[in-house]
C-alpha cells in the first residue's frame, strides 16, 4: 500500500512514555509498534509496553528511554536489511495475543480444534507451540501479516526515513504532553486496560475537559417552544434559561439546527414520529439541565452515554470537578466497550 504523505515523525517525552506522532494508519503503526517493542526489549533487557492508534504510537519505557534515544534507535532500524526487519517482526508477532487468536481461528477452520473447546486446563502458549511447523501455524502468521499489520508498508516508511523523505523530529515538551498528544492519550486509554499513571490521569482529565466544553449543541425551550439556539458548552451560564419566558427547562439536542427549528415552528404540536422522538429527548434533557445546570449540559455532550447514566454521574458529582470528568470518561469507556461487544456478537451470530 502507498505510504501516506508525511514530512516528519514527531517524537516527544511524556513521563514514563515516549510518544511518536505518525499518521500511517493502524496497520503500519501496529507493525512499527511491534518492531520497536521487540528491538527495545532486546536492547534494554525488559518488557516494553506499546500502544497504538492510526495517528501515534505510545512506548511505555518506565523512564529508561527518551525521545532523543528512541530517535537514535529508529535511525539504526532504518538501516537494517528488509529481511531482518521481517524476521524481527515475525519474532515479535508470535508473542502477541493477536497471533494466538488467529491460530485458534485457523485451527477451528482446519478442524484441529472443536468449536467451544475448553482451554481452562491447557496452557494456550503450549497449544500454540504444538502447532509450530504445521500449515495451521503458517496460515495463522499469513493472516496476521495480511489482515492485522502491514510489513510492506512499514518497510516503505523505513526506506523513506533512510532516504530523508520523512524526518524524525524529537521535541522538548519539558514533561508536559502536547495538545495533540492529549487527544491520543484519551483515545488509547478508552481502548486499553492499562491503569493510567497520575500524569496520564491529569492529561486525560484536561483532554476530556477541553473536548466537552468546546462541544456546540442546540438548546430548545421546552416551556414556551419559542426559543432555539446553538451554544458552545463553555459559553453557557451556570444555570441557563430561556430569554423569552425565563424558564430553566432548556433541552439539549445533538442535531442540525434546521431539525431543531421544526419543533419551534410547530410549537411542539402536530409532530412527525421523528419530531416526537426529538421532543421527548428535549424534555428529558431539559429536566437534567433544569436541575443541575451547566454540568448536565457538559455530561450530555459526552459520547453515547445513556440518559440514565448521565443522571447517575450528576447525582455523584454535580459540579465540574476532576471527579466529574473522570466519571464521564469512565461512562464513555463503558458505552464504547458495550457497543463493540454488541457489534462483535452480531457479527459472530
């Protein structure tokens, strides 16, 4: 696959992490992350935790590596023969849970393992070792390299680095995560079971705060049905109210302004099925905003959290504190996990 156009890879230090900002997509970044994990583990003599998303790679170094040192390691890697890179990547891949899952899937297809087999009394690693040297093992590797990571794309990136078409640029942040890094920290944390350090906790809170307060939504008066306005959350007063009737029953809708205007034009009457649904949401959110004010609107701006869960968050913490943002992030994480679980179940079925 073609390598995305990118002038440089930015590398920054952040506590016990080194962060590479690399906009190469999930498959290349996974390959680069696994390669770095294997090589750094060999160099440092300790396990290295690597997390990635399509835009960046997090290397947890526990303070044993700096952005400058990682830059030097990548410069060493880019001079390695292509086959050495592939061999090292294979060595790292066979240790991953991703490879083990692929082996189990292939073994099921080959009929070597019965579906629903109980592995509780058998080491999964030993099971994988039993397939080593067999077509099942080779097919599992083939599937990982064709579906889960992009070795060819990684080699092209390393060649571009070697030819100075892409530059490595370490930056000194004096220990503070850059704004773009905080976005990545939040995204990776949403999908990771890794317990965040205090420094990561701080960055996650700041990232969530900036994101939620900069959301813009429609606010509709559910009392007079004569007022609708797009307002950014940070610009809301602590207790927002309708400028027409002075009611505090302002509902919040995450929809286009033209759709929200229909409720005003019809004064909340003679609505279509979809408009009735919007009206119901407006009334339910208005109840929360009337009771809790700006914190309710902030929580309602979060991703995919059910209204009932929003109420629970506000009952526990009704002010815009660190605890409030942490609870909102955790609720988002649970909602995301539940969504992925539903998708997986539906696909499997």
